[in-house]
């Protein structure tokens, strides 16, 4: 029989709340969303975009063991009443952290943090009882929720920390209190809020401020701001520092890396141990991601050869550079590079380089479908048009631009690359689908708010082509 995640009295002691109704319930999980709640979960009624208290009845009907609430008046079952449900969730997270002897790894960065977190989660699972952030649960409620869901028996855990403003990583890192703190890479992803790339680096480096005294600070050796990150790490309580990258002096050094539509192969030197590895994932940015994974795994005491064995099974998630072969209604196939989850200038450059390294089929072309990069502030116009040289260098044959900001790129492209412009993803869907032919390699890339993930979805399932033939 599985040990419960929380008993009623443990949750009461952690939060300082008051139990009503059944005083002896147990829960096997936590949920803040009735759409995904599982029987036996503790439903946490957060007040965010919607007030979770509106969904208590639904939560109980779906099998919730109890509800964490500020008001019990509409709760038909067991409840744990507190003054503030978010504070109570954070208290549960802190209690879960303190009752477990798990090695905690925290990951942040402007690009690659979710991909690195997912790859690390696979590595940790292969090594024993593990815990990890699901999806991109990396904000003020996602991190404490992930902590509160951590079983006491966990041996290793990885948490993704995100931010939009200075101070947010500091708060989350001090809640997780990681033994290992990793920064993947710095990019101009939040210029609108932070102003300069240096300020972004400083905000990301707040992750080191939460390190346990015997902790390890990991940073990217090849990043232009590596020295700035290292200086933050030196001022923290870190007992050790590790860097990763292609630099000859890096502790975890990528000696070689080749990538294509069939996956990626490399050789990494982990503090003197040379390890060949293969990834199902494609793209030059996976050299960075893999280096980060080997670094964090080494810091947590794992054999790099075991890490390499696990990484053979790791592919990019949907929306993060996964290569998908899609059948066309009239015969033949094209390759979809679905990288539509998010975008900034650095990740755009990496995606374009991946497209450039891909070899189209007979008669096929390299096609880029690009959407707006958001939150770039006053530098946005020049950063968008600045993508043109990379597209030329990658030997891209056609570029479809979608969104008001991407108009800047469209107007600065060479005529031969200008395949089409649409004001938004909805208008661009049919335009793109009607242009695709057998052998093409098609990259879809844009910030999540640009809506390009919708184009990727209808291309991947083939429904976009039904529209063009109707």
C-alpha cells in the first residue's frame, strides 16, 4: 500500500490551519485545477485569475480527499481552513522539503530550462526515486506546488524556476533551498521588464542566493556573461562551482557535437571522464542542454556513463524543437520542426541554425515560419530584423512572417526569402499549409503569445491541409 503524501494532521501542522469535517483524511496528491484533479488529491483553492473557492463542489465531486480553503461555507466535505491558501501551499512545500533527504536541483535560464529540467528528470528517475516539476510549473504557485507534491522518500528532485521581474528567482530559490543551482544560458528574454541583458543575468543569478551552504553553483562557460554569473556564485554560500560548455577550461567540456534530423551525437568530458552520447533530440542548442544535464548529474553524484545511457531515450517535447514526419494528403512527407513554445533572439538563432543543418528531401526546401518575439522592449524592432542574416546564412529558402512585430523582419528580408506575411497566426495558417510540399523541412518558431503553436498543431495532425483543400 502506498504511503500517503499528506495526512490531515501533517497538513494541519505544516500550515497552522484548522481541520473541519473528517479529521483523519489522507491525500495522495495536490491539485489546484479541477480539470486535472485525481481522486484522493487535496484541492488547493488558490485565488488567482479565478477564485478556486468557486470550484470546491466540483473538486469534491471529482474525488478530492479534502480542500485547502480560507472559507468553508461552500465546502461539502473535509477541509483544512487557513488564512491564505497560497501561503499555506508554500508552508506545505517547505515542510515537504524539510522532511525529505532528497538532493534538490534548481534550474533557471533564459533558454533551455524546461528542456534541461525534463532531461534531468529522466536521468534522476533512472537513478532511483525522483521528483520533478511538471510542464512549466516554475512560478509563484508552480514551485511551491511542486515542492508540496514531493514524497518524503524522494532521493533526487529537480525544480524549474522562472521569472519576469527581479526578485522572483530569489524568492523561489529560498523556498526550494537547492543543493545544486544551475543556469542554462542568458538571453534577452525579459528586456521589457529588466532593461538590459546584464540585469537579466543578475536576476537569473539570484538562484545562487538560495543555495544550501554545501551547495554547487553551475553556470555556462560559453555565455558572454559567464564571468558575471560566476561572480554572483562566488558571493553565494556555494561550496563548489562548475561550468559547462565548449571552452577548453570548462569542467564539463563538450568535445564534439553533431546534429541532424536523425538526432544528435557528441562526446563530453566530465572532469576527465570522456563519454560519448546520443540524443533523439535535434539542434545545436542541445549541445548546451546536454552539457548542463551532465553537469547537474555529476554534481548530484551520478556516473556520466549512466547519464549517457538514459539520454539515448530523451527527445525534445512538443513545441521545443521536436522533429515530426508528417504525411501529405497528396502523397509524400515533410518534416515539421515544432519549436513554437517560446522564442527570444538567442533561441531563434539556435532554431534557425537547426533548420540550416537539416537536409530536405528530394525537391524539398528549408522553410521558416516565424512569429513575434515578445517582451523585448524598445529593442524589439532591431532584434526582429536582426534575424535576417541568420536566415540567409542557414540557406533558408522561404520565410513566412506572422505578427505585427515580425513585419519588421519581413520588410528587411531579401526578396527571394519573402514567402508571405500574415498579421496573426490565424491568418497565416492556410498560407503556410498551402505552400508546403513533399521533402520540405518546416520550422515553426515564435513566442507562446504569438499563437504559432496553433499552426504547428494543425500541421502536425494534418488538419491544416483539409482546410486548404476545402
